[in-house]
C-alpha cells in the first residue's frame, strides 16, 4: 500500500463506533449460507489522487450512510449538485470508463467509478456516501487495492436491516459482435448473495492473448485475487487518446501499457493473467450498481463497461428473470 501513502493525502476522522464483520453464516468453504445484515463504513476517510482522464488532483471522501441508501456519489465542486445514486440507470457513458450523472444537468457527472464500486462490493459495504471534488474518481495505481485499503482503514459498521439481494432466476444475455455477457441462476445453497464469475478475453496483442478466469466472489477472494489487478491499454490506443486530450493523468504508474508482445511497465505484471483479473474486477464493480447485492452466475467473453451496463438494463426489463429478497425495497426500473 506504499503507493497510496506516497501519492495521496490520507486522513480518517476518529470514531467510537463499533466495527464488526458481516454476521453471515458460512459453510466449510467460507461461502455465505444465510442473510447478511447491511453494512456501512465505520468512520469517514479521505484521500487525494490524480484523475486518470482529466489529470486533475482530486479529493475523495468516503462517509458512512444510513440503512437502505446504497452507494451515492456527490460532486462537492459544483454548487447545489444533486446526489447521484450508483445505479445502472444513472450510467450516462461507458466509453472509457463507467460514468454516472444527473440527466437534467450534464455537467454533474462522475467518471471512473467502477474500481471504487468493485472495492465497496468486494468489502461488503452496502451503504456509503462518496464525495468527490472533480469530474472523476482518482486512479491511484489503476487497481482497486488502494480503495480496499481506505475501506479497511475506515472499518465496517453492521446495521440493523438485512441486506437486499437481487436473485437471478432466469437466464439473461446481451451480445455485441463476438462479445457477450449473461446472468444465470446460481444453484449454490443458502439465502445470501453469491456471485460466481467465469469470464474470458481475447486480444490480438501477444502480451495479452486469450485468458480465462473463474471464481466465486468473497471478501478474501476479492482482496487476494482481483483487487491488485490494474487497468491496461495498448500503446497505440494511449497515443491516440493523448492526441485527443484524453487520459491526461495516465502513466506507467497507474496503467499497464502493452506494445505487441511487450509490457512497457518496468516492473512488469503483478500476475501472468492480470488482464483478465482486471476485467473481472471491472465486472464486479459494474454489476454492483443495483442498490443491493447480486446472486447469480456471471458468464462472459470479451466483457466491457457497455456490455456490463446493458446486462443490468436487460435484467430489469424482464420481471420474470429476477426476484428481490426484500419486498419492502422497490426495484428500480430500467431507464
């Protein structure tokens, strides 16, 4: 975690709140077999980093939030900016990252939310307020590990309501060319959230090629298997983005840059399959944007932010494909 401490200003507000892990019963493999309570952060915490696309210095603050609020973002640099729920129907752009925004006020938007969303879901945080004084979330090192570090420093506070779980009960699939993403029912026993993922990628660049990964999401799995995987790009793509005035904050410190069969980062990769691990981390973040936890099997080939968002939109257009564990919480309709 030295990267965070070197490149950011990390501050946490003191708190006397008791912090506790999720009271979720587990089987011998560590999988949840019962309904978990909702959780928020134990105390506020802040950090400062550089935006990947804007190149701006941005301050990020994570605050506890009440039961049922979900994850909500708010710009502090725009006067009277409305809070933006981190929901699939508030996603306004998926071109270079996942961007959420206010439909009636185009300037009120926040880009690159997927890594933070993945960390919040991976750490079982259901309710939080995210304050940011710029147009995107700081990139830090291009992975989710620094967000996990912040969340662990803030601690976890158990709340008195059970977690909302969206359970997939009928297959849902979206396709774009050779790419697809689908949600299938998860037969794993128990009432809690269980996300089983199996994804593959296939890139012409020899350094990436075809990679596959399958795992069941748990906090330990997210922390150890996914959180350290960094975003990646091809050298030709980053050069083109720079010419267009984009990716101004991108560097070898916060992204893997691939040129044919070469990795341009001096330290190389953190794992031989870091590329598919990052794509899976992105999927965890994008698919967490439903104001609850998702119980499903996720299958996909060549996934991306656009397909991930389309998959949730398709799911919620079919009321026969899912059920809500908490009938008191109205499901959001597709935008």
